[in-house]
C-alpha cells in the first residue's frame, strides 16, 4: 500500500453548503494538492428524511464554483465506491454483523421511554446522561421474546469502561476522553440505517483516508470512531479538527450574523476567488502580512501547522473589502457579464442586449467597478445612468443649486451640450473651460453644480466619463428637468 495522502470531504446533503463546510472542503483540498495527495468527495445521506438530491447538487456545484475539484468520489467515480452512503448499506451490514459475532456490539431493545428514564435518573445523580448497557447481556431467548413482542432493536457498540481515549489531534494537540462518560452508542438504527459515527469509520477506513480534517464540532465523536477502528482492526487515520467560525459577537456563526450559505454569496455576486481567499484565512495564517492569495498560491503556502486552535471570527467588512479588491482587479468585461443578470432582473437591461449596449455596459461598469463590494450592488450604482430625471435631489445638492451662479452654470452647460458637434472628453472639457471663463468660476464651483444637476448628489463616478456615457440627450433632458423642478418648487 502506498503512503499517499488521502483526504475527503463528506457533506450531508440536507441543506446548502455552509461557510464552515466550505472551509473544511477547502482545507482538505489544499492539503491534498500541497502534498500531491488525493481529494475525495462522498455523500453522507443516511439521514433519510433530510437528505435530498437537490442539496447534493447544490453542494457539488458550490464546490466546483469555488474552484475545487476532486480526484475520486461522487460524479467522478473511483475504485473505492460507491460514494453515496445509501449505496453502501451492504458494506456496513457486513461490518456490524462482524462486531455482533465477535461480541463487540449487541442488540438493544430499550424503548424511548426506558432510555429517557435512565437518562433522567443519571441527570438527577448529577451524572452524564448515557446508555449504561442494560441490553448487553440479554440471552438469545430474551432477545427472541422481545422480537416477538414486536420490538425492533438497534445495534449498539460495547464500550470498554475505564479507558482513556487519546486523540492526537494535528491541530489541537492531545485531547483525552474518558470512556466512562461515553455510553454504549448506536451503530445501526432500528430501520437498519447505520449511524454517522459507524458509517464514517467504515468509509474512511475502506477508502484509506489518511487524514480526517473536519470541523471542531466533530471532536467529541472522534473517541467513538476510534473505538470502532480498534474493534475492527483498521489502521487508524490521523485527525485534525478545525476551530469553529464565530460571528463578530463571538457566538457561533449563524444566520443571525448574515449569509452563511455559499450559494447566497454566489447569488449576491461575490467572486469565487475572493471568497476562497477569505475562507482560507479563517483559521489559517500564512507567514508574513500578506493577505491576498490565489488558489494556486494558497496551495503553495498551506500547512496544517499554521491552522490555529482558536476560533476564527467572520468579519463581513473584511470579506467585502477583499471582494471589492478582486472586483477592481477583474476585467470590466467579466464584471459586466456577471452584472447583466442582476440588471435584467431589475428591468434595467433588455433580455436581448444589442452589441452597442453591451459595449456601453462595459464602459459603465469600468466606471462603477471602483465602488462595488459585490456585483449585485451594481443595480443601485447604475441607476444614475438611467432615466431623464434624477431620482431625488439630496439636501446638499439642493443647497448647492440655491446659488444663482450654480444654476446659471447648469443652464449654460446644457445649452453648450446641445450645440457642440462632437461628444467626447475633449469637447466636455472645452465646454467647462468656456463656461468657467464666462462666469468666472472654477474647480468644484464649476463642476459640482453640473454633477448635482445630473445625479442629485455631490458624490459619484468621474464626472466627465459619466457625461459621455449618459449621452447628449439624457444630459440635456436631466439638466432641464432638474432646473425645471427647482423653479416649480420655489413657486409653490
Ligand atoms: N457529514 C458530516 C458533516 O457534514 C461529515 C463529518 C466528517 O467529516 O466526519 O458534518
């Protein structure tokens, strides 16, 4: 057997891919790529009620969107399949039957009420509620009788009491668990479905997974899984548990804090490389101060040694900043193509876009790109390019146009716009120059009234470019409407 690194991501398809799962997948992928190992993706669908194919599809799509590929597993196949747990039931059967035969597991017939009673009495004594093994020593006759009564048993693992189980965690160091605190746990439910703790061990062992890298929430499952490894004589894998992701209030990251599903970020127009870069820094720290890494660079830099034991805090502002940086670095063509569906949904752009509009959109996006944190914001920023009238006049804008000279500038600018022959930056510059001279105004005093007349506000994209892209007609109409509305307002 080779000593090739083999790691896996094993999502349960019961909902979308969340930030935490995506980060686990990413760390596994980086680890595999860095060490020339295999990355395997398989599906843990033994929760029959909650698992569904739609979630499976979405999770796999999200992984691909992030730029992660896998060498073996669902969709791509491999020698150690099938890669969906529900297609592996016979494999699990052979192993739990073996444990039964060897006396390492047993049928348990206790009802939910009996179990609750036991838990309650342990709680009253201040002990950890757990299963104490009541059915461990049932005779065959007793078992037959219970079956005849119609009881459907589960299969439980026989925990050896009085043991200390040590997890040598590659991130957290040595973590001890006392077996006395772990009741005989269920391997197979009464409907024949294996539990997570059991199936995951069979899969990891048979797929020859060398490193199990997953979220900290699974650390308490690890001693149970190690017991099964030992009972079946499997070669033990290495474990690495990545710390939780917290919101900025230091509680576990949840919907309360904001979007937690990768698909939500995708829908909002985050760039995959930005999200991946951001996720990589949640718990992993590169050497030095650098923060921006491509996927390829992350592979170069990544190591489990630099994954932190302490919780990572999800900082939305940082994500938005980082995404903005990636947007600014992207070509306007790419951002335009990403922006079009949002614009279409908003009715700002036709379903079928003319090549002229397509080109125009590129120039508009090039101008707006600077301000975007994520691409769907484009629908707000782009509004300034539509319509013959400004949406509203901001208080500062209104104040500026109270000034007689400011209004004169707007008026003159409009007249000049209609008269000039060409429509380019030089021409616009020339107009401003002429009016400036004529009215004795310069700098902000000259430009800002026109900006307000066109947009209603004092801030926005580069004014000359804005004017060019708006086009002569819209510029003239807007300025006229703004002036007209001003006089209307003063009259009433
Ligand atoms: N299906 C489990 C989960 O999604 C996988 C846990 C593991 O990696 O062992 O949390």
